């Protein structure tokens, strides 16, 4: 069956290629993180250039399900392991003024300089 060329053929091809090579070529990779954002609808006009969303397109989502269907990839987190009881600390950099999390307000260092 010939593949019909669509605008999504390129990302589907690249995603398939990545997951096909992970097990043998990159066995130490522990996670693949997707920046699942549509910048075209973003509030910032300067960023309205690319649509990085994976979940907005059924063809991409189906391709993701297909390439991760192997038993090699986890489908859920094992919450019974000792690691699941460890405290997790999240660190990140945020630029944009103020940020609130769990009732605590954080201020960007650019504002207080």
C-alpha cells in the first residue's frame, strides 16, 4: 500500500524512525518528552509560527499509538516500586513576571533587579 503524502507524513515518518531506533541504537534513553503545544493559537504574536501539537491531529496520535504499542515501552507507571514513594523535586526556569504554585507567588529575577 502506497503512503499518501500529506502535511503530516513528515512528522509521522520522523516519529516512527525515532521509536524504531530507540531500543537498539539508544538503549539508555529513559523518556521521550513532547512539546505538545500549538503556538499558532498562542497569545504571543511573535510565537505564532509553528504548531508543535501531537494530540490535535488524529493521524499523529494514531501514529504515536502504533509506534509505542511494543511491550518495550511502558504504557503506565508502576506505582508499586520503591521509587514511587520517593520525594520528587521539580526545578524549572520561568520567564514572564509572576508565577503562582500551591499558593506561593514566585517573582522573576528580572523584575526585582
